[in-house]
């Protein structure tokens, strides 16, 4: 009897059992697919969050730290926005001073460049009536220099040179006339602040001046030891203002 029942219901039972197995397998497959989909979505989300975080960290307003001394695209030289020197003021490698050195060497002297200095307050660096004149008629720049000039025989002179820039040519002409007046004073020589040359006293005996456009250049020579004549000292001063 049991065998007959199994014979009658076996195929359906087997089909029902097989169908349930297929459904279970299909469900497991769907669950696995959903798991992979969830994992993929989570991965995309994490990757997107990482990209957004990187862009926020390196975007406008944030730049990577640069270690001291490393380049960040700008030159380490002087900034192009640095203020230009005032008209009439010059640097230690002033071309006019270089021209003076060449002229003196061309006449047979050995020339050593000493102290140089730039300033914009001419009155504070002048003495006598020249100081008062420059306080009223302000310059636009001052460059001073010292040159040590030695003859082939070892006789040495110190030359104090000054370039005084004025606002215009008329101002430069008037300043030259003031400087050339006997006893009117002059621009102070840098030797007063230099221990090596402090003993050299300029007496105004070997003086020369010239106007160069809107500037006045003055030069005064003084012996540091015996050997140079008055004519030679005057010649040295004249060559320094040409």
C-alpha cells in the first residue's frame, strides 16, 4: 500500500522537492548578487568621498607646504616689485663711479675703491652754508664715494666724490654755483666715518665740480703722503668730475 502511494505520488514529490531546491538556490543567488551590489555601491561611495576630500585639501586657498629653501615657482632673487632708487642716488656699482676709476687708471694711477654710500637727505650730509641751502632746496638723491689713488712712485691721494641729484637742471645749476662759492661748505666726505681715512683732512684746496644734466658732481683730492704736487692733485680732482 505504501509502495503504491509512493509510486503514485513520487514524481510529484520529487518535482516539488526539486522545485523547492531551485527556488532556494535562486534566492541564494539573488542574495549574493545583492551583496555584491551593496559592496560595489559602498566602494564607489568611499572612493567618491576620498576624491572630494583630496580636492578640498588641495583646492583654491590651500597650497601644499613648501619647505624652507625650496622653490614655489618664484625666483629667489630680488623682487621685481622692489622700489627703485631715487633719482640722483646710485648703487655701489654706479656706472659714473666706474667711469671715474677708468679715467684715473688711464692716466697711469692705481685706483682702489673705498667706501660708497647712498642717501636722500643731502642737507644732513653737508656742512657750512651748503647744508642750509640744501635744507631749503631739497635734493632727490645723494651718492658719495671714496677713491684711493696711487702714483707709480707710491704717492697716494684720497679723493672724495659726491653726486647730488636735483629736481631739474635749473636746480642743479644753482646748487653748483652755491658749492663753488669760497667758504660755502660742501658735502661731507665719507672719510669722517671711516677709521682708515679719518686722519685725512680735506681743506678745499684741490676741488672741482661739474653739472651733469640734473645732478652736480663734486670731487676733492687730498694727499695721504708726500709725493704728489698741487697740479697733480687738481688734475685728479678734475678727472673725477668729467
